[in-house]
């Protein structure tokens, strides 16, 4: 779910890229935020193993409809437990 990209020229879209191309796992996460700081859309593109892709998808599901403040509190071990 939520695979894709958003327009980086949109002022309400933020983009983050993490990973190490040398080892094979790279994730791009984009969020679109409304004027109240609520994430109204989240998209990702992940290149890597199946668990990395599934984790990216889960992260987008968790943050949609939430505030950026809440999204910043999510830790990788929380996603791994799911």
C-alpha cells in the first residue's frame, strides 16, 4: 500500500531518503501535510528485501491522518514488532 511518489515541487510535500545503496536497502518516504500539521498522504518507494518494503508500507499506514509530531515519535523497533 501507498507505493509511489509525490510532486516534490508541492510546498506541502516533504521528502526523506534513508539507507545505504551499497548494501541494497534504500527507502524514500514522502508526506503531504495540511496547514494544521496533519499528514494527509504518505507515499514510499523502497528498494530492498521484502521486510524493508513491508515495513515502509506499514509506516505510511501508521502516519496517515496523524500529526508530524506523532510521526516523529515512531521508532523502528515498534514497526519491527508488527
